[in-house]
C-alpha cells in the first residue's frame, strides 16, 4: 500500500511565481507550468450523476437539537470519496488530513476531471427555495458558456409538492422539444428534490449541494436567481489561473442584474464588488460577524483577481478540492446569517485565499431592484417557522449558532464547550494551516470586546494585494501567513499603517 511518505517526489519549480506578474520566469502562467505534474490516480470520468452513487440516511438537523420533533430522516447522496483514496483513509485524509497539513501540489492535482480535449470541468451548485427563476438560471449557465459540455449542474430544489412546479420540469415535454436546455443537457443536470416544509435555511440546502459534487475540476456556488454573461466559463477560469494560486477562491456579493449586461449576455458593467466590510450583529448566543453591503468600483489590480479577506456565499469559484475540504456543516439548522464567516474562516485555516474577480461572470436578481415585483412574491424558508412553536424555533436557531461560533472560535463569554453540539467536528471543523486567531489579529477583529477596526476597505484592494502577493508560496499553494506580521488598525485613528510595507 502506498503511504504518504512513499508518494512520488514533487518537481522543483524554481521561482515559479513572479511577484509582479504571477507568471514563471519564462512568462508562462503558473498552472501551465504545472501541467507536467500529474496525479498518481487515474482521471475521473465526466459527467457522474448522484443517481449512481451510494445513498445514506441522515437525521434532520433540527431533530438533533430537539429530538421530539416529528421530522423524518432524509436519504441523501454520500460525499464524493472515490475508491482510489480509501487506502489513505479517504480523500479528506489524503488532501492534508482534514486541514492538519497544507496540501502538496501533487495532492491538489488528484482532484479534478477533464474532458477528452483537456478542458477542465465545472460543477455548479444551486440551492433553490420555491424560486421561479431556478430554471432560468440553469438555462443561462449552459447557453452562455463557451463550452457547455464541460459543465455539470446540481440543484437542491426545495418546493411545495402540492403547489409549485419543480425546477426540473421543462416548459413542454422533451419529446415535444428535445432542444430545451433541461432536455439537451439532461445527463449534466442533477436535481435533489426536497419538500419545502423540511427546509432549514441555506446552510443545510448548500450542504446537500456539496454532497452532489462528483470530482469536477472547478466548483461554483451560486443562487437560483442569477444570469451568467457570455463566455463566463472561459473568463472565470482564466481569472483564476491568473492568480497563480492553487488555493485561490474567487468570491463576491454579486452586483444587481440591472444595466450589467445586455439581452444577449454581453457584459456592460465596468465595476465589481470587493469583500471588505464586516461587523458584529445580534446579541447573546446568536451574535456573529456579518458582512454588510460591500463597496463596488473599477478594479484597482489588472490582469488578475484581487485578494480580499472575506468569503461570500452568493458566488464562489474554486478548485473542486475546496468543496471537498470545506463542506457546509450538516448540523447548523435555521442558520441564515453567519454562514459566510463560518465557511470563510474554515477555509482560511485550511490555507485557502479569497479574491474578488477583475470582471464579473454573473449577476443577481435582487428583490429590492426588481421593478416587476415578481421576486417579492418568492417564498422564504422562514415561512416554516409558522408551523413550529416560537420557542422551538428559537432553541433550534440558538443551537445552530452556538455550534457555528464555537467551531470557529467566536463564542460569546459564558458559552462553554459543553454548550454546543460537537458531532462530526473533524469533518466540519477548522484546519491547522492557519489559526482563526491569526485571521482576527490580521484584519482587526477584537474577540475580547466583539468589535472591529473600522475602515478596513481602505486597506483591502491594491494595498492588501500588493503586500500579500509577496508572500505567495513559490509552489503556488497559497499565501504564507507565517510571514505576515501586519495587523490592521483604523486609518482614521492610526493613519495608513500599511504604507511602509508596500513593495
């Protein structure tokens, strides 16, 4: 049996990243230079469906907190964990042993299917709750892609079986019109249908979406009311490659669709948002760090995406191993706000880095900007609270938030280790590549007084990117935070404390 110590040696790639350009000394892109570094495992086939994988029965997460609730078990797809990784204890053990170690380039290369022509595949996870634009989003994904054959979509479709039409239903039968997107690309679209009354918020829905991943090279998470631009797949992949960072995650709060693209899908918007605004919200055990409205403007860095501190749930694009390593926590019922700092911090401790794109690949339909008023009629999962006792809902929510904060070291004073559910903590916990405390110290988050240093957005962007990029590891496996000693402080009080660090 092959052991970690007996893995093939990794080629030395001298000075693989140029701090100025993100390219090798010869001028080729980082990931082109790594093309000769192949996994020891055979490539995965594509597409794979959840209908051909083992299923497992799980308890509904609300029942874990209140066992008396009459909610049946759910039969769900098992996580992606192919046979070739079993001698190592499974894929998570092979990929850095649940975050205890930073992945090697060779280990990272073991994840990711390609088409026969060499094109990297893309998995798109969509969580939909009774959303009339779900099918439209799927159609946009395929019709606007340069290479639709590389795409596989997984939809968690939460709908009222008695009232709503499922997202999987085409306008007419496939026999009548086989060229409809749901028919034409049927083998590349999976649906996991769930009765809406059992929905417990976006965290649990996106957890189910993570279970639908099947070894694609890249993975996207987006909402069910999004339109993609023309050639979005080649654009976002090239932006990711330009980062020169295997651990790069391109993520942002999507801009509104209004005036962002024309009817044919051509990009019109010249600005993009950046994730830099966050503060504590709520009181007591449900207090959490919430990312607010993010600033938007022209990209200050050109030719590559820009580093940022926070992760956004509305759009995330990364290598497939991000979904494998940082799956949504199964045990966080009724959590809506708080999911982003949870995934963001867990990813940070595994060694992942967050970037905002230089140009957007898709746009969001926001209810407050919808002049038709249709989005105001879309139901929200909160409607299920009416079917439960208010005390029950509060207990479920508090139980989820105590676990969320406890895992990422953000618990309120007085919340003990015994106060929250530790089930599967290794699977849904933090890594050891970096600590949450390093994140707090670096970005001005005071966990003693639960306050943040103001005006972080003045540092994030060109300043943070230029300083941090100096510490991108030579093998492209993320920013080395051990070499970063800077601690952000409010520039209104302390001045621009970063200016002497700029290259």
